């Protein structure tokens, strides 16, 4: 039965009741005074030692004095080791003995004791714990530590890699996609030493260098960067445009992402993301138009000719022929379209166009193919006759390439060479058919060849520059041609 409850329920009456109440009050005050004296007495002892349940840097300091805690630290330091985890997962271990690690007592532990509230001893008495951290002063041989880290393979220059920002790269479709950042493994040596010192002072057994302050340089642009994604979308919109020029021969030249992706400038000191440099864009466009012109322009002292054996060839001429693209106009309209992210399709623009629209010279002509040592006679665009020939000696008296025409014809002619010092010609050759086409060069029969024509005779035993024909061939060509008949001489 709770006497205090009973007394509260029914107070005694009279003098007897008053006496009993007074006695109980005296007992209650005495009890509280006794407990308080005991609590204060217990608290006073914790002015010189740590409350039970106190942990400092992993060391049990409960019920220990400052000297006892420092002794525990000195013992722990003797067996201390620190394991470092590098990026990539490899580890290295530093033993205290390897770097002459020694505990250096200071005021850190005593300061913690001073800041302790001794009256909180009751919490420790009932199983409570209090974990504290202090920078425990230690000394070590810095030279040994620096020498030690030079032996770690993770810090060999050949094994270290630089961090790389997330960036844009062209994919299989020539459009840009985000390439994720790369965390490098190149460590800052000074920051590494700082991190090791801090870990040792905190009595830590492990140190993850990936999370240590400043040891590794981290990428500044991540694959989740919103601005990087926006730049990718803008560049892909640019690359999605095409420029198509329709050429005079019916073909097309197309500028698309396969070429333009290489025009995108990479990040630099002023631009953290891939970007379009307008000056470079203009230059690249100019170069592309120039490449189109280089393939298409033929303006100058040459003409296109559709040969029998080699397709279209360029034959030098004395007159100017051909066409040339208006590169300035085309480059500007191409740049304007791309800068506005719009496609363009149109016919090429020429600055000059003086093409001979019939590269077959009206369909009737004599073709002298020096490379094949053949002569072909065409009439109305059809080959009506062909023969093997011997042209001029290539190393000394080559037959001149060009677009010529028969300007003189004679039967039973005598051909003479250059005059010698005695006033006589170097040679006199009688021919039955003589058809001159350029400055004394012509087509004629050559009886002295005894039927040997074609092949590579001309390379070492060629003519003085004329086109030597079998007699029957000379007669046939005489009958098929006339004054003004074009003579096309070329080398493939």
C-alpha cells in the first residue's frame, strides 16, 4: 500500500494528523538532500576524468583521465595503419612505423575534458555513449611519406589519366550524341599528403581518395548538364540541313552532316561546349564550294572531248573554252542557308559559261590517240575508219596535243627536214598523201615503216612529229576528210 497515496486521500484530523504530516515532510526533504549530495559528489570526480561511455576518435575514454587517454593514444599510434582506396578500387597501406608516426601530446584531450559537463555522468551510468572527435597531434617523417608514395603504381605518370568533361561526339548517323564524362586518376600530390595528414590526425583507418578534398580533379561538365543537352539539340538541328547543287551535267553535289560534322569547333578556353564558329563556318563553306568548282570548272585553254578509248578527256586548245562556277555567290548563299538552319537546293551559278555544247566537234573529225597509237575517223558521230599509227618520238619530237584542223592537203608531196649547215635538208621523204593540221605537222603515209605501226614503236623510233600511216590508211583518210576537218590529238 502506498502510504503517500493513502495520506493524500485522507488527511488525519486533529493534532495527531498534523504531527504525522510534518514528520513525513521532514523525511522527504532529507531523502532529496541525501540524493542530491550523492549526485553532486559523483559529478565532482568527472572534473578529472571522462564520463563513462565517452569515445574519442575511436578510443574508449570512459572513466579515464587525460593522461590515461593520451597513453591509450600513444599505444594505438604504435600499431596504427591507414588504408587508402584509389579510384579504380586499388589500395595502398601506410603503417605508422614506416613513416616514424609518433603521438605528440597537446591540449586537445584536456580541452575536451574541460568542456565536459560533469553533471551528465548519470547518462553514462545508465549505458549512454558520447562520441567525440579531436584532431590528435602527431608527428611523422614527411620525407619518408613522400618517398613512399612515389613507389605506388597508382601514382606512376604512365598509369594516371586525366579527367574528361562530358562532350558531344558524332554518332553513326553523323549527328551528335553525349559522351559521358570520365573521372581521371591523376592525383594532386600535395592534396594527397594533406588528406593523409588529416586522416591520421583523426585516427582513421581508411581513406577513400575519391571523396577526399581536391585529391582528384573531377569533370566540370556532366552528361546530365542541361546546357550540354541544349547545345546538342541546336547542333543537330544545324546538321539536319542539306545543301544540294544541281550541276550542268545533271549530277548533284550534296553537302550534309557527313561533311558538316567536322566543321563543329571543339570546346576551348572560352567555350565549354562544342559550338559553331561563324568565321570557321564561312571558311569551310568557301572551301567546299571551291572543291565543287575544282571538280566542275574547265574554263581555260582546254576543251572536253569524248575519246574512243578513255571517255571524256581534256585537250589543250589555243582558244579559251569552258565554264567556271560563281564561287562568291554560291558560298554566300550556302552560308546564309546554314546559318539560318535551312536547307537549300538549286542549280549552280556560273560566272562564265562558254562551253562547246558538242564535245564531238559536229560529229565529223579525226581522233589521234597518242596513248593507244590509234587514229579514228568519225562522220556524223560514228567511227567509220580506224588504223594503227606511229606518232612523234615522245622524248625528242612529240606530236603536239591540241584541237587542230586540216589546213593544207597535197598528193605526191616531198617532206623536208630542217636545213643542215651546208644548206641541204636533214631529210627528204616522198609521200603519196599529205594532210597538214598544225605548223608543218600532218598525217601522211610512211612507206619506210614497211608495215610496222602501233604498239610502242613511237617511244624509241617515233616520227619527227607527224602522224605516220600505212599507205592504204592514208588514202582512206584522204578520201574521208577535207580542208577544215578537225584533228583532235591527245594523250590520256
